C-alpha cells in the first residue's frame, strides 16, 4: 500500500511541478548552449486567411470584426472567412455588413470541426489563422507569428491565450492563473522541441498540412495541430501574439468547459493512438505523455487514490515520518481549496484561496469528463460556457 501511495504522489508531483521544472531548465540549457534556430531576418509576408467560427455571437461579433480588420498586415495579403453555421440570432446579418469578409452560413448546426472544414475548402492562401469569435487579438499578432514559418520544420504556431480577470473577484480568477502557468510551460516546450497542441483562441497552420478531423471531434484545435506534429513538424509558441477573452461567467460555467475539454482529451487520445508510441518521435512522445496524458487520464485519479491511501497509512502507522508529513500537506491544501469554495459562495474576494480551489475543480472536471465521454453525454453540439 505504501509503495502505491508513493508512486501516486511522485506521478502527481511530476505532472504539475516536476515536468514543468524539467522542461523549463532544459529549454534554458538549450538557449545557453546555442541560440534557437534563427528566423529569416528578411521581412516575409505570405498570404493568410483568418477563419472565425461563430455560433450565436451577436453580442460580440461586431467587436471581433473590427478587431480582425484592424490587424497589422499588408493590404491584399490578409483574407477573412467567418462561418456562422446554425446561428439563430443576427450574427450572420452583422457579418454581411462588411464586404471585406466572406461569410459562410448554413442553417444546420454541425459543430465547429465541420464549420472549420467547410471554410478550409475556400482557402487559397499559404497560411491559415484560426481564432474564436469571443477572442480579441493584439494588433501585431500576425506579424509575430509569421517569422516562425521561415523554418521549414515549423508546421503550426500557437498564440498565447489570456484571460481578462480584471473584473473577477471569485474562484474563476484561478482560470487566469492557470493560463499564465500554461504559457510559461508552452514557451519552454517550444524551445525544447514542440508545443503539445494549440488552443483555438489563436493558432495558425500551413494550409498544405491541414488534415480534416471527424465532424464529431470535441477538441478540433488540438487534433488539427497534433496531426501536423505527428507528421514530423513542430508547433511553435509565440507569446507576443495573444488572444484575450473574458473569464467564465461563473464557477459552474468553468466546470462545464473543463468537462468538455476532458472528454475531448479522452477522445483525442483514442483517435491519435500512434502518439502513445515513443518512436519515431521520442521528444514529442515525452512531452505528449507528460503534459497531456498524465493530466487527462492518470493524475486526477491518482490524487484521489493518494489521499485515501495516505489516510489509511496514517491510521495504520501513525503520523510519524513521510506519511504524516504528506497527510498534513494534503489536508492543508484541500482545506485551503475548501476555503476558496466557501469564499466564492459568499462572494468574498480572497484570491489566495481560489487557486487551490480551481486546481481541484479542474481535476474534478477531468474525472467527470471521462464519465461523460464513456456514456456519450458530451457531444460536438454543446452549449458553450457563458463568459462575463
């Protein structure tokens, strides 16, 4: 029992602390030994198509249009496609007011992956940039992304996702902390070898490398980018190109989003089985297992197991030694998370306690996501989580 407990603790520690520290130090060593592959110093501006998929986004679509049209890029080289399949509000009508944008609208709602594939059939440019309707890009985002493509082995570039928590005073603020942690990790992975998947708020690919994913895909952004990585190309990370979106409207809405991501993670793992094999790309395999698989299907359950076993061991052997210390640490952490839960219920802005609560919420969402996927409760036609 003690051996199983120690293994569970070690894997959980490695998942959230050990691996990020390792890849951070490895990336630092790579930069110290020699600079990263130099990008072409010449100004290269290939043709780009910006694709936005929107479902009932009339509250924010005009802001997204203005933001897209204001992006810095040479005239005539940037094209826009907005897909509004299934929208029952005035989203398509708003888009039609802007002749610079090609509108693709269909009355049937088939899901985001199907919408993206329909848009890709209209693309004639060298590169494609995908972005969500509720995500606002910084003006120079495209100009920061493009230089990475001077390297032939770069197949995709992921931008940074930022959460606006300026008006948040509850546990949802943990979402912003989490994405800052993810940004540091992804920057290190990009230097080490490759980012493990891209977020749909902002990512780009070489058009020629696009491979459609099944219409019922839950994490289309992850699947599209990882299919490119599986071909031997790298996914680079560019934090200077960022997409900002508002935080989830509530903890309940954030939980809904985590459940969908977890279900999509299980689906992706089953549909990309070759990524579970170390060869022919051992570095991609290492980062994929460490960053994704452990978080999605291993560590959430080990956290529960470790806590239960820790209590049993303390009951059997007493509180002396590492068993007692581990139990004290776990109890303090989960008490802090409970305090975060109680404070957010009472709308008390104690952000110090919200990060542990968000961590527990995230891992609970992973477990619930597996249940939803196994029993078919999570489909591609989902109700998106409300934003503030």
